[in-house]
């Protein structure tokens, strides 16, 4: 499978609880701290819901 690198670039302060929980479920702990995950349909769906807070790169 392909991998993607996800970096949170915008704060989750003031965002709905559902978006905050999605960020947490992706495994993102801090702002500007990249993580690498496999590009499964479930992960891509979560990324799409909070795309405005993230920077996504294919590896």
C-alpha cells in the first residue's frame, strides 16, 4: 500500500468536537509534527473530513 505523510498545520481550537476526535484518531499529537500512515480507505476518509487543518504528502 501507499503511505502518506500527514502534518497538522492549523489549530483545532474552536473546531467541532467531531473534528478534534478525528485528528486524535489519526494519531496526530502536536501541530507541525508529521506522521506516516498507510493510505487505506478509512484513513483517507478521515483525512478528507479535516483536510482544511492538514498538509498531506504522498511518500
